C-alpha cells in the first residue's frame, strides 16, 4: 500500500496536469479557422509570415491551393511553439532542481494564463502570435509534473504516478478539443468565435494556479536544492473534435486497463513493441483513403502513445540524482516537443516518418543489453 502523502501528491499532480492540458487542447480544432480569420485582417506580421510560407511552397513545389496554405501556415506556427518548448523545458527543469518544483509550476502557470488572456483579447495576428510565443516558453508544466512524480521515493509510487500522467493526457486530449469546438459554436454573432474557448482556457489556468498553490506540497527536499465560412468551419471543428475524442478514449482504455499493469522489468520490451506498431499506424494514416484505414491507424497510434510515454518516463525517472530529476525529465519532455511539421502534406509526413521508428527500437535493444550486463 502506498503511503497517504504519496497518494495525495499523485492525485494533485493528476488534477493539476489535467487542468493544464484542458486549457492547452481547447485551441487544437480551432487553429485552422483562427488562421483563416487572421488572413482577412491584413495584419503586417501575418503578411510577412505568409511571404515566407509562399517562398517555401514554391521551393518545394507545393500547389498554390488554400488547403495547402493552411497546412503550411499551421505547421509554421506549430513548429515555433514546439521549438520554444524544446528550448525552455530543460531550463525550467534545471531551475526547479535549484528552487523547487512548486515555485516553477506556479511561475509557468502564471505565464500560461497571461498567454491565454492575450489570446482572448487578441484582435490582431500579432497579439495572437505573441500569445503562442509566451505559451511555448511557459509550457513546462508537463516536465515539472513528471519531475514531481520522479521525486517520489517509492518505485511503486513513481510507476503509478507516471501512469496517472498518461491518463491525464488521455482525458485532456479527449475532452479539451471537444470543449473548444463546443464553446466556439456557442458564441453570439457579435463575438469572435474563439473568445469563448480562450476565456475557458484562462479559467482553467486560474483554477490550476490556485489548486497548485494550496494543494501541492514541495517534493524536492531542501538539502537537494542547488544554488537557490461558418458551417464549413463548424463541420471542421466537430470532425477534428471527434478524432481527438477517439484517440483520447482509446488511450484512456489502454492506459487504465493495460499500461498500468506493465511490470518495470517488461517496460523496455513493451515500448519496443509499441513503437513497432507506429510503423503500420503511420502508413495507414498517410495512405488511408477511407475512415476504416484512418481509424485503424489512429488506434495503433493511440496504443503506442498510451504505452511509450508512461513507460519511458518511468524508466528515465530512475536515472540521475534527486537534484537532477527536474533536468532529466525536462530534457525527456523537450525531445518530445522537437517534432518538425512536414510541410509538403500528410501523405509524405506519415509515410516518411514511419521509417524512422526503426531507430528507437534499435536503441531500446541496446539499452536492454546494457542493463543485462
């Protein structure tokens, strides 16, 4: 049986991360429509980025069609966000090793709340872009919550905590996009369609801030501290919301029924099988010409996502000293953010990417041999 205070930490981390992910995922089904909205405002910054997108489109031979423009522009914004997260997560993790997990969690949550406020009141693309930049810099909550779990002294508690982080991801990516699409459809004609979801994101981050402040204990021991058109838009929203809902439900079932029962000594082998399933998953998604192929690929992807992140987090949490946990988990999470969006279209993106899943399988087999030695 886990001690009561360890169970409390796991519950608090789960709820705090769930609130954070709900706020983060509200925008996901709305982003293409948001970019289409700003394309009609004549914003100077938007036009500057559009010229970069047009240059790249000509360079790689992408057809001059609006659907490709949305992919390219969305890829640019998404890559910027992920790159900033990649750069900031190790720094945030290292600072938490010096000053504690709770102060850094409060700081990043305040930053996210400000970014959502900027989004809610943005009437120009410049302000919206600023909100995404600030959000990318402050998106260290996942690595910090993982570091909190890694601080737990009991391996059983750490494994359970990592599984609960995976469940939080499943619920966040299930409910968040649906809520974002729903509240975007409920706005009045006099309001901007994204104002409701943005306001809800502010409320989620505010609730997260209060919850962390009053409920989360500091898990880093002091002696380990260092140096101190609308209808088409509606259909698009709901289609994307259903897709995220399917992924989230699949991950929740897998994590709740299977992933949490994987023994630590079997985690590397299980991760290898999960990564192997990503190869047919990406091929089915990239080459899919009907819903059966698409959702089969999405299910295989959900299976891998439900297994890989919790198991790898559990394995990595055992490395490094107590004063290095934040840095280690920050680096792990930042590598997850370093994902370049393939701007030439979905087919090449998923087919080409499937080849590279052979690499982590080889690395995991090497790690297993090292442990046996």
